[in-house]
């Protein structure tokens, strides 16, 4: 399964999620940001590659659907509702990502 994590600047939240899940068997994981200043900027190729897209906030889903309407057609985009209140690999951030992402991944086997 190909998983894409998205936040604004791809520095803290989505980068943490990528680090957390990148060594899980059967999963390919990438992360990106929606802002022009993002460390890695989201693009159409990433969206096409992903089987599931996790976004940190509602605004990220909106930006993706506005910019890439064809690519997101029939894509599952899950809003995790994680605010930009954390640093990279913050213990609380790891716990929040894990508690919100794990149920979706276990559903997919």
C-alpha cells in the first residue's frame, strides 16, 4: 500500500508520520506539504502514486482537491485533524498520529 502524509510545510507533522510508518512491511510511505515553502511540495505524481492520503487538517484536503481535481478523483483523503502545534518527532505528536492512523491501516489488513 502506498501512503502519502500531507501537512503545510512538510517539516513536522507529515515528516513525523513518514518516519513513523516508513519501515512497516507492505507499505511505501511518502510525505509532502501544500505550501510553496514546503520542504517537499505535493505534486500530481505523488497523488497518483498514493493509495491513501492522510492530511493533517481540512485546509490541506481543500488545497489538494482545488489544485489536483483529476488526480484526486476516487482517491481516499482522510483528515486526521492534527493542529500545527508540534515539533518533529514530538512524543505527543507521535501518539496522536498513531491513534488516528492505526485504525485505518488495520482495516486494510
